[in-house]
């Protein structure tokens, strides 16, 4: 079994207890390893460290857990860097969302102006992380969960030789949620979803060996008469039926844009505000469990659930233990998806082993959906370059290319409002 040193940037976040629980769940595969939790809040790091140590001890896992607020010290000589951080916290996300919708544009964490400014903030930090790795841990690989993961990977792969693999459970979760909405057993659904992160479609969708789309059609017709079904799920069922392919949930923002803008404008709170209400309870629960002899995370009181970022842990196991597992991964295309440029980071299936990622060829995407995904891919490349080394004009051009914006005047107005509000988290070159 692999013995590694893992630096976890974001180790004091609301998702961190669930993430260390994921690592310890697979602890037999990493006996003798070391985790260094890195974050800005030492008290929260102590809480996560205590939970991790007690969980490992109770499971008989040989694991050393350290904490530091000094990122360079934590990264030194590590084998893997797990990145899951949120610059500016949920307070910055609130600004992303509220200022975007003030202009009549959806600004979600990974979509529209909200996703764009999350990318600007995240890549501003990732540049320094990559530089630290190049000098202090030259053999390390990045396992990234920081959003928007596709734009971050796009930027790093074009400006550094440090290997970066970005992960998201979406290719599993989107299909599973669609099955549940249609009253089907998600365990009987076999899908392959490819495209971009939060911008993927199914290119295989079988239920007990049969095409699932007619079953979704029947379910949609039934659900039209069911007032209890969630509006979002009904929309996505219809989208799957109309497009003959299961979509990422995020496509609702494009295919039902006007309805969702109206709903967001009418809603008294943003998604960030809804989350912020629960953050104090998350930490009360984590501190309670840290004080217990046998910590048990409650999925109702833990951010994201009791196991987090587990796909990244699966990937570490596959690579460092040479498993040869097939997993969804965001990685430069190079022929995996025929509709996209070779150097564009796409969401594909890859075989992961000691050599890294071997791309599997799936697709192509249906012709009636691929156009929008290509637009999102062009925006992704522009946004990544603007975030890494661009100036204000480059950023405005990238934002104007986003399909939720598509207006130079609107892009400039939104950009300037958000740049002023979030200037503390942006490099000076993006402010002038």
C-alpha cells in the first residue's frame, strides 16, 4: 500500500471533516501516510485534526495528522496536494450571486459572472500554490476540487508542468438524481457523461441494458400531473427527454434562463446566504465530535455529508497504488472528445494508474447540444488566461463570451461592480 504525504489546502473548511473521513475510510490503502491540513484558521484546523486522529485510531489506521497555517511549510516534500479552498468564503460568494442577479444575470458558483469571479480569486491563489509545488515538492501532483475546477485546470495546464487532475461527482450524481426523479433505481442505471465540468451530457444511458430515455419520457408525462415534484427536477427530466441525453443540472441555467432569473430575483436570499445560516451549526457539530472518543459525523449537520471529496481519494488510491481504475476526470483532451480542441480541459473518463491518466475515447456529444458546450469551452479558455495573466480588458472580453452574459456593455458593468466589491481578493492587474 502507498505511503504518501498529502498536503490538504482547505483543511480547515466546512468540508474538511468529511474529507478526512473519506481518506480514513480508505485508510488501509494508505497505511503509514501523513496528512498536513493547511488553512488560515488554526482553531478550526485543530478541530479537524482531532476528529481525524480519533477516527484513524478507532479504525486502526496508521496515520499522522499535522496542521499548519504556513502553506509553503505544509507543501514541502509532499507527494500529493489536495486543493479545496474558497477565497473570500461564502461572503464573497454572496457578492458573486447578488451583484450578478442585480444585473439580471445568473451568477452561480461555477456559472456566469459568479463562476467567473470565483475563478479569478481561486486562480490568483493557485498560481502561488503551483509555484510552491514547483520549488518545494517537484514530484507532487495536484488533486483539485476548488471551483470552478475546469477553469482552474485549464489555467494550470497551460502555464505549468505540475500534473493537475480535477474531480467532480457530477457525472455520477446528475444521472442518479434523474433516475430518482423518474422513480427509477439509480443503481440499475449505467451512464457515461462527458463534456465539460458542470457542462456534460450522457453519451450512454442504459437502464438494465435498455435505453432509459423512453422511461424518462413516461415519467415526465406522469410527473406533469404531480404537484409534489421539485420544479428543477421536472425541468431536467424534460430537458433529458427533449435532448435524448441526460444533462448536467447546470444546463437549467441556459435552457430555462428567463424562468430562473425571475425566480432568483424574487427569492429573498441567495444560495450563499442559505449556506451561511448553517455554518455555525456545522462547527458546533464538529467541535462536539472532536470532544467525543469516537467521532461520528451526522450527514444532516455536516457540510456536503459525511464523506467528501472521495473521488479525489479514489484517484489517489488508483495512482499511488497502481489500481488502473476508470474514473471521471477533468484533464486536457488530446483526442478523448472529438468535438473539442486537444489542449482544452474536458470532463472525460480516464484510466488512472501509476502513470497518471490514460484517456478513454467516448462520444461524440449529440449535435443539438454540442454547440453550447463548445461556447462554454471557448469561454473556459478565455477565462483561464485572463485569470492567470490578463488585465481588465481581457477579463471583460472573457466575461462577454460567457453564454449567460453575451453583451459587452453588461459584461463591463457587472465586471466593474464585482471587481470593486471583491478587490481584496484580486491581483492589481485585473483592477485597471
